[in-house]
C-alpha cells in the first residue's frame, strides 16, 4: 500500500512540474507578444490568458506548499515548490 501511495505521489508531482513548465513557456510567449501587439482585442485576450496562467500557478504553489508541509523530506516535492516559486518571474503584465 505504501509503495502505491509513493508512486501516486510521484505522478502528481511530475504532472505539476510539467504544468509549471508549460506555464513558464506560455507566459514568456505571451509577454513577448504583448510587447509587439497593437490590436486591442488581441491584447485583451493575451492579458486574460496570462491572468489565468498566473491563477493556475498560484494554485500549484498552494498545493506544493501543502505537500511540502506534510513531507518536507521528499526532494521531488521540494523541487516542485522551488520551480513554482521561480516561475513567478515570468508572470508580468
């Protein structure tokens, strides 16, 4: 049973890490587009998407903090927490 829980936890951490990576890349792309875009409608959509990405990032940060508080010895959770905190630098409007 413990082996199953450990494997399940690793899958969750891996999925969250992948999601954070996607959020970082997409946020960089959006920020780049925001600098050159002159269409008001497109600007509005890009800003909304960036807002949603940031909301998801904050949710993942909250989840990773809770997971870390429950098991601070797990390096994968610590890694997730660290990359989630670092992803904050890509969230600007």
